[in-house]
């Protein structure tokens, strides 16, 4: 009976070791970030302090003066991006879709969604971002799971451990 238990324990340890090795290999290829990081947003090359929010699916950004209009028969959106540093850029971008966001206090909110480029650490990705007035919030930009997936590991005890360096993207 003791021989069977030793085999079982040996197999369990071997399996545990293999799982740990696989997790290490997967983590090695990902960028470590804190719960708040500096990022750059394109077009406009505005710098933001972004809160990393794994509870949110889609990133959201502080936008004001949002106006939907038509260009060549397609829906577009004109809006002002605003950061806490008072940096501002007026953008006109194609409307990707409209999202309905379920708020914590139960009321739904409709938001426009556009594609923006975001640089976090040395990683640049184009992603869908919802436009919303975030004036009353501490952070002008929330980065959700759709941007983070597959690229990042979050250390919630850290902040500002990466630098938004994705080269010259001023043409984007």
C-alpha cells in the first residue's frame, strides 16, 4: 500500500513541476505592469496615467464634445481627448460601434466606440475604446481586458514600472 502512495505522490509532484514550468514559460513572454501605468494614446500622442482594470472588458477614455456625423455615407465621431495634464487633441475617427455599458448602480449608459492606438511599456496595440466624460474620476483612461490579454501580467502592489516607448508613431 505504501508503494502505491509513493507512486501517486511522485506523479503529483512531477505534474506540479510540469505545471510550474509551463506557467514560467508563459509568464516569461509577458510584460510586467503595475495597477497604474503611464501610456501614450495615438493619434495625438497624448500621455495618460491609466488605471489597469481587469474588471472592464473594453478600455474607456476621457472624451468631451462628442459629436456623431457622417462622412462618405459612414458614421464618424468628432471628440476632444483631454488628460489631467490639460493636454488636448480633437480627433475625427470612424465609429466602430455603440456599446451599452452596465453601470455599478444599475443604470445603463450608451457610448461610442472608436479604434485608438495605445502604447504601454514597449507594446503598441490598436484597440477599441469607449468614449465617455471621466471628469469626476481619478484616471482619464481605464485599460480593460481586451487590450491587456495575452501581453501583460499585473502586479497590483506596483505602479509606474513601465515607460510608454513604442518608437515614432506620430503618423498614426
